[in-house]
C-alpha cells in the first residue's frame, strides 16, 4: 500500500490463509468454557456459483473427493435465498471441530485448485447453547479474517453475543476489525 492509497483512506487487507481454519478448534474450547457455546457439528463453505458445465463438474468432484474417504463426513450442497451455494459437512461427533475444519480446508482448497477461488466468499463454523442462542464463526476468504454472526430471529442479530464472541476470541483468531464487513449470512446451513 502506498502513500496515495493511505491518503485516499484505503487499507491494506489480509490475504486468504486457509490454515487459519486450524485455529478454530482452540477457539471452540474458549467459546465452550467462556460463553457456553458448543460446536454444532457442521461447517459450510459459501461461494458464488459459476455458470456452466465446468463448475457443476468441479462441484461434483469436490463431493466425490470427500466421499471417497471412509472417515470423511457426507457433503451436502444447497443454495440459499440469495443464490449463493453452500457445501456443508457434518460430523457424527459434534465435538470434532478439528475434523470439521480439516474438511472445510479440503473443500476450499479443491475449489481453489479447480480455478474457482475467485468465487469463494466465506466459511462458517456454527455453535449453539442449550438456551437456543446461535453463533457462527465466519471466515472471510478474501480478507483472511474471522467475525462472529449471531442470528436472533428472522432478520435480527444478537449484537451483544457477537461482541462477546469477538472479545473472547480476539487473542486467538485474526478478527475482522471493520464492523461493516460483519455481513449477515441469513439462511446459512447450521445456523
């Protein structure tokens, strides 16, 4: 970033670092002990679906790659109300956050290797508590940062819970500092 960019208010952004997903298992322990949020046992990768046969073929290959491993969970594909595609992995053991993050890393990497990295938007690992509160750790692919998203009801957010999660994980994860980038992921699988 140069002087001209700084004068115009532009900021340097973090580059995607998918290995940051491997920080989530320790963050999950912090969420359990500090806030009472338990892993939901799922995780999802969101991307903007490209048109055409090549993309459908690649999506099928990603699912086959994960299904080929007998230890890997099933992968489901869905489309939200906004037209974004979600590839969701689930584990029988919801406490296996490391396994979920490994699967999510594999899905992101497969999409990148097939040339669809520009369509990757985010990765989501959801959590919940016995009282019904829900929160997800959202990894912004293009920024290389995380932020919490906590839906409270139809099109409502639990801002207090989001701030609690941010504060609890500030020392463990690269947290997105620009609150305007804490976008709502309504209809995300697992939330």
